[in-house]
């Protein structure tokens, strides 16, 4: 799901905007089969500056782009400026090292026209002897499919340990292959010196809206009770700050929280890992969902900020809350969701990540269906074919008092308005979930 979402404009410190696609199925560019797997592979390395600091710079880019029109060229330059910042969001405090466990994380950049690009990153230490600096391999794609790109990055890392030259033909092969449809597999042939030709199979999950998500990451760190507090805050579009030291934990958990809102889409600032130089994003008065490295906690708490929910993913606790999180969701539905989250939390070893995804998603989709699933019958269609949503009648139709109280707040959110705008345009009712 909405994986996640930082502004390519972030280089100019403007808060990233999140684009909207067709809300029933998420932004359509994310999932169209047959298009390129990726736009660029870039390598970001740390370069020593005259003052002794290291600064992230792009040292390799594939493919090189020629013949770009003026507008495209400007957009490409903006994109290439923003990438190093998000590949090394932890600032300049690097020194050469001998050991480093490679990590995988992702970020999202939003273009001026509202389209999204995702950066899938693998930070690793190149093979060699003695002290050296980590580098980041970043694949830029407009396709949201974390599992698939992690597998591609495994292949890139394996080749990097042999030589940079072996990466190029693999990425070329990938670029010539069409992105598979959900549930389908594409096979890439790849030659590696010493070990011959390998066949690499890349399969997309069947359920497209869950292919960018691992709910397990969330369940391993937070109790179902806390997950519901976070969901309640997100559903009312509040400010959410997540803290962890590892970039992979931040990006996985934030993508998972955004995915809990399906079939709605988080429509505000969304930065899974905030680069150090953009930390003042937390002073922003509008809603945001951001991830910040634990080392910046003091700085964050010192900032003048509006009410926010601050979640510590390392300790699995809430550091700061508004105070009413327990009362936002209707009690009966909240208990039902707790029961279903606890159920598969208890037999943790039985489920595959895909099964966990399906179970968790089902519980949250069911919540929305129960509360607002009747929206389609409250759209009045005019002769011209355009619909008008009857908000008062829609709210009145909710029988339970506590549910109605919640629905009256939820209909005022941006995500609900955007969802309804889409529904008013299309005479075909969206399939059952909504």
C-alpha cells in the first residue's frame, strides 16, 4: 500500500505532497503491469569534503539519460539532488569502518505533478580489506512492491561483492523485462563470471494492495492495543512520529501503518525516514506521518510542535499522546479488532508473512466496511451521470450512537472526501470494500 512518500521537492524543504490515484485500488501507476521495473539505479557514496565531513554524492547512474526535454531535465535534476539526502538521512557523522550489516529501506518522492517514485535502498559495505565507507544502491521506480525489489537488491549486492561491472548486465536484463501482473512471475537470465548463467525468478504477490507491506514488522514491535491507538490517530489524520534507530524498521513500520487505512489513502506529508536537515517538518501544523532516527529524539522533543502521537518502535511504547486515543474508535468494533489481532499474534509461528498480511488487512477493511460500507447507497445520481454524496443521510443511517459519533468525525477527513470524490465520478460502485 501507500508505500510510504517524501517530496522530490524535499531538496527545497517544501513539505512533500501525496498524490491521489483511484482510491479504491490505490494510485494506478503503482500497479500497472508491463511497464519498466525501474527508472534508475544509482549508487550513492560518501565523499570527503575539505572540512573533513563526508557528504553523500551520486557516483554511478544507470541508465544515463540523453535527449531529455527541458521540463524533464529539471525534474530529473531535482530527483537526483534529493536522492543522496534520503539514502543517507542520518547526516554526515560517518567514518570509515571495517564491518557493517547491510540494511534495506525505502523512501517515496512526490513529483510536482503529484506522481510518486519510490526509492528502494540497500546500504552495504563494499568487499575489501581495511576500513572503508558504506555505499547505497538505490533503485528508483514508480512501482510499489517492496518484497520484489528486496530480492532484486539481494542480486545487486551479490554482484557488488564480485565487481560493479557485473551489476550492469543484470540491471539491463531487468530493464528489458516487463513488470509482471499480480501473481505472475518474470524470469531474468543473468551471467556471473565463475558461476555461469543464472535464472532469477521474480514473482509478484497475488494481492496487489499488500505487496508493499509487512504487517509482521508492526506486530513484532507493538502490542495490538498500541496498534489500534496508532490506527485511531491516523484515521482522524493527526500528526504521527515514529522513532527507531534502524532505517529498515522505520520504513517497514510506517508503510504498514499507512496500509492499515486501505481502501483509503493517507493524503498528507509522509516521510518514512526524515533526513536530518528536514527535522523541522515536525513543526508543521498540518497532519504528517514521519519516521525519525532515535538519536534525534531530544531535538524532536525540543521543537515547538502541535499535538502529536510519538511512538518508540524500539521499546514498543508511546512517548507522547493526545490522551483520547482509547476513545476514538467505537468500543465494540475496537474489541473485535483486538481479538483478531491477538488471535494470530498468539500462534505467531504458524503464519507466513503473506497470511499475516491478509489477516491483518481483513480486520481493518472489515472495520471500514461495517462503518462506512453503505456509502454507495447515499450517492444521488443526476441525469448528467454525476453523483452527489448525501452526507447527513449517510451519517444518520449508522444505527449505533458510538459508531455515528466516529463516522461524523471520519467524514470530515481528507481521505474520506477524496474517496467520495472518486466514487461520485464513477457510476460503477466500488467493489464491496469501502
